[in-house]
């Protein structure tokens, strides 16, 4: 993989912008019912980076937080509702972000992309991309 170049991301309305200063550690396609409902999609995709490598440089005051469980907090733009960042108390050294909101590639290492919580996926969707599938995280 070539040298990582920091990437930026933003919400739909542009009120919140962030920068990722390191390649993603891993990339997850989460099929749990919470992620599906929060995103209104068949699954939600997240990349993880060390906490200090994700910087909100515009509009941090415009982020709202939703505690979707006792350990997970989801941060979204209070203007457009775009979900941008996730914090999980089980991994306080990491931050999850939604790479679909980025202007560049998350730069995750080969073999780090996977489907998680596939036991919770909608029954009518068939995963056919050949990526590893895990019942849990």
C-alpha cells in the first residue's frame, strides 16, 4: 500500500468536517439491528483509527450524541442528521467513523475488511462479496 495521505470527511450539509490522519486499523460492515436502524440501511460501514488520529476541525459544537447502548455513543450532525463518528467504551483508544462520508479512501490494510453481526442481518439479503463473516464483533 502507498503512503497514507490524510483524508477529510463531512456531513451532508457541511456543518461538521473532520480529518483522519492515519490509515484505518480495520473496516467493518455491521449488520446488527441497531446499526441498520440508525442508518436506515442493510448494514453500516465503519473504519477505526486511534482516537487521536480523528480530528473534528469544523462544527464540533454542531454534533449531537445518541447513546444507542450502555457502551456506544453515536455522534451525528444536529442539522442534517448525518452519522459521522462512533465511540465504544470497550475500546477507548479507538474511534469509529463512517467512511462513506469521506472524500478519500480509508486506507485499511488488506484482510482487515469484514462483516460483523451477520447473525442479525436481514434474512433476505445475501452477502456475496467473499469477505470474512463473523457472528459477533
